[in-house]
């Protein structure tokens, strides 16, 4: 019964956020789940990232946040992720049950750093990333499935 909203621009020039909110669709009340800050396990402050919801093997409700557009130099960089031309391909999981960010162990080839793409949950454990804007191209037509 919730819609989740991560990060984004706030209108103060090039300011970005990494806060996380939920909107209860029954009573239309917003709740801040994670306040904007620069903790080591948290995503960089960014906009135009992708997010999907899923349940872990322990049946805990979680959110996967991928990629995005950041400004400046990130205080913490995720091991294995790239930060190029203000775009990133970092991946983070927010465990809604515990209220904590998790840095997943990403294996295989990551998509390039990108933003403004479509991220879809295909089946229980599959994700599709399509299109987006990457450092070497304005609009991509590449599809990634993980």
C-alpha cells in the first residue's frame, strides 16, 4: 500500500538528495524512511536513478536503487561501481524491514554509469534495465537483464 520515492533534485541549483520516502496510498501520508546524509553504505546524493521493490529470501520487503546522476565528488564510492561524467552504476538495497542500506555483492558485468533509464522487475529475481543516458551517448537503446 506504499509508493516509494528516492532522492532527486530539490530546486536549489544542482542540489541532489539521497533521502527515501514512502507514500501510503490509503491515507496519503508521506513518511521519511531515510534522511539525506552521506553515510558509507548509502547511495550518493543523486537524481534520475531507478528503483524497484522486492522481497528477500527471508521475506523482508526491500528496494533496489541503481544508477543515477550526481553532482560534485561523492564522499563514499561503492567498491566495483563506476563514477563517470556525473553518472554512476552503483547498486544499493534498502531493507524496509530494518531501515538500513545494504551494499550488495555485485557479480558479472555491470551496465555503464547511466541515468534516466527504465528499470523493471521481471520475475521473482530478474531485473531489466533499458535505455538511459550514459557518458558516451545521450540515449541508449541497450537492454540489460540480471
